[in-house]
């Protein structure tokens, strides 16, 4: 089973550390982990550091992966900008062949067909990226990230442009896919109810540091919401046993 652990990880912009001393519990394949925190807390920077797009101190321990670290870890940024002249199918195929030869195998085309169908965007296959809405481009970006079969996938706000129905569909799909492929999924989320519902674990980033980590139901508490998000709320269990957050609107 693939595992990931960060030990004293930091990220630098120039000579300044913007993320510092992030040490996590061991994250295991088959699980989704939410990465939460206020705006500009350092979530995207942490992802870029793990993807080795930024330099900094600390160690990334990746064990049990089939491929080398550079190939095993994939990062899906929040910015879904892409070459507008490509079709959806071409962009996913290009992502599949990145860094490889250009000879296309039948099984690769079959897998792309499967991904587009799973994300319910088969009807967009031959439309140019420039014609798509922000939500549609996000779904294409997910296909581009998945087409290389990563063992660790980092997704930065992948549902921010989707309506609620599609958010639930995509997160449910990713939850099932993580278990099916024994993949570690790190997903930055603003909706903490989604973190409680879909993510086994949660990492909380504030001011560039890890302030809490562990099972989501234990990490996301009224105390954390008050301390990190400056809101008063309670957490209740619904009929299916899932927990959800209720904000106290009367609090001053």
C-alpha cells in the first residue's frame, strides 16, 4: 500500500518561508484527506511544495509506490486555464502522453473514453476548451490529472466552479476511485461539510503552518471553527450518522 508522510516540510518564495515545519501523520492509499484553512493560509503552496514545483526544507516520504516519486504524484491546480484551441479529448490525450513517446495505444484511448464517461463529459469530447464554462473546465482538469493513474493526487479546490449537485457527484466519484485504486487523494476544500462527509482525514493549515491533523470528525470541531475560522458553530449528526456544521448566525 502506498503511504505518504511529510516531515518538517517548508516552502520558500525567494528567501522567505511561506509554509514551515509541516509534519503529518502517515496518509494511506485508499483514503481522501481534506486540506482546509482560511484563504491565503498556504494550502496551494503546500501542494506545490509536495509536487516539487517549489523548493524548501523538509522531507517527503513516499513508500510503496509503483513509480518514482515524480511520476507517482500529480497536482491539479485551482487555475484551470488551458490551450483554448485544443479539444477536450486532445487535452486529455496530451496529458496522458506528457513526457512519453507520441505513439498512441488503443488501451489509452479506451481509458480516456472511460474517464470522460465517468465524469459525464463525453458530450464535450470534441468541443474546444475555450468554449467551456469554468465548471466544465474543472471536470476536464480532473480527467487530465487522472489519466496518468497517479498514486498520490493533490486537487486544489476542484469543485469551486461546480453547482452543488455536481460537487456531490465528483466528490463521491473521487472517494470511490481512491478506494478502488488505493490512491491517496489530498483535496483542498472550503466546504467543511464536504470534508466531514467524504474525507477520512483532515489537515488544517493556518498562517503557513499545520495546526491540526487527524480523523476529520476529531479535527473539525466547534473549537477549531472558532479558533481558525472565527465563527461560532455546532456540529450535529444527521439520520445517517454523518456530521454537518450549523453556523450560529446570532453570534456577534
